[in-house]
């Protein structure tokens, strides 16, 4: 009775309230915040989603957290670094809707606490390179297993695990090998998991288009590409499409237990793709093919850096690996997302790399191809 009295008082004052039936039902079981849905939608409402996003401070994380916050979700964004790593995520939700507990991937208790009250968990954790503390297997296999087991024990409704396109045990990339193994251990621990395999992804903060743009200062405009990029094919996918797809997956129970491969709408030859990126930047470009052993030797030298390595042998393999679809697996269109063309958004990512002498030109003016 007290519940309905409080509801009536709130209505008289014009205060948006939650559904009274849901509250009454909550009195008969263990109450959790996800039993309540408040407001008409938007960041100041509550959608009923309580989501733990592991890897929220990464590339995918900022887009997915923003989409969750936009619909009024409560977000737990565990972090293990400095507080400045997550400060850009704070404005993405209303006051108190996004919290940042510290955690360690090897600390089972901290992960258990992070998923305890969630009905959705999204695992975005990934590492492009190995460190002394974390190898690929530690991050993509053991860490993923701990998260999946914690979700199962906590009774989490939905688990979304982000893998990678081309994840196979026989892949020449140890990164992709570990991703494949991670998929298996997650499925064993949480059979209803939804697995996403995105292709190489581009966006404002990516290490894909921005990587090629960073090579613009090489003398004589020579850009090293294995076999001049003639034997490599890619399906670049836009990061906002991935974020939209994740939100659609969360809201659709039919996606449970499925594996998706998310790729862009067009297949590009690597040479063709890089040439287009440099034409957008109004920068000269000449492909340079070096012997594969020299490529690997250079990558090995760069991965010895005590700081974040600019290149490693495994990254080199993935940059020149042909992206192939497994065949038969659903994609972006199957979750209601129309893939974005590279030509529609490349300018917003790469215009900052243009020289000042080109600023008088039309914003959308692109140099003609010379290859």
C-alpha cells in the first residue's frame, strides 16, 4: 500500500515515477535496480539496462558507453589505469549513472563485484600487442573465461563478447589464434553468449586509418606495403555501426547464442584503400614494396620499444592479412544496421591531416586517383 501512496504523491507533484506494478512485484523477490524503468527515454531516464562494460576506456568502449547512456542505462565501467583514462566517459550519462570501479583481470573478486548487479555484460577487452604482464592468452583467453564464469555465477541475462574477424586456431597471427581460443572458453562457460567478430574498424580514434596517415612524413612520399598492397583485401567497418549493432543485440533476445561477423559494405584492395585515404588528405603517395624479411626485421626492432610499440610482427601480419568471411554467419544487416561506406565518413577522420595550403579548397574535394 505504501508503494501506491508514494506513487500518488509523486504524480500530484508532477514527478516522473516508475511503474508501480514492477515495484510491487519487486517486493516479492530480491530487489535490484534493473526492475525499475523510469522516464520517457533519454539520458535522464532509466531504460532498465544495467550494463557492465569491460574495456570501456578503449576504442569501441567510448561509442558503446555513449549509446548506453543515451537511452538512460546504468553503466559500470571497470578500469585498471589512471582516472584520466575514463574522464571522457563521465558526461555520457546522467549524474551517477556511470560508475568506475577499479578491477584487475586476474582478480576474480573484483570482476565478480563488477557484474554482480548487471543484467548485461559487454566484454571489449583486447590487446594489439603483448607486454611483460599480459600475453595474448592472458587477455583474450584467461581473462575472457573469468568474465564469462563470473557472469554465469551472477545470473547475468546477456553477455556480448567481442572477438575479431578471422579468429582461427590456424591463423598466422597469434592475436587471432588467442581470439579463437577465447571464443571457445567463453562458449563453454556461458553458452548463451553472443559473439561479435568485427573486421578492421575505423573511426576518429582508430589505429587503422590514423596509422596509415601517420606514415605521411616518410621521405620521398614512400609508404611501405607488403607486395604494394596488391594481394591484401579488407572490409573496413565503421565503429558507430558496431556500437549500434551492440545496442540492437542487447534488446533482441533472439540474438542469444549466435555469432556475428560485422564487415563494411565494400571489399577494398589495400592499395586502393590507402590510395583513397591519401587522396582525402591531399597527400602524395607512392607504394613501396620491401622484401618480407626486411619488413619483419623492422617490426621486430620496433616491438622492442619500452613504450607502446608503433609496430610489432603480429600487427604487421594482421595489416596484410586477407579478411575473409566464414560464410553463413549473420552480419550487420541481420541486426538492423546498414553498413556505412568509407567514402561517407573518411573525410571527418582524415581532414585534420591536410596541409594548410589546401584549406581554401572545398571541404569535400578529393584528389583524383593516380594509381
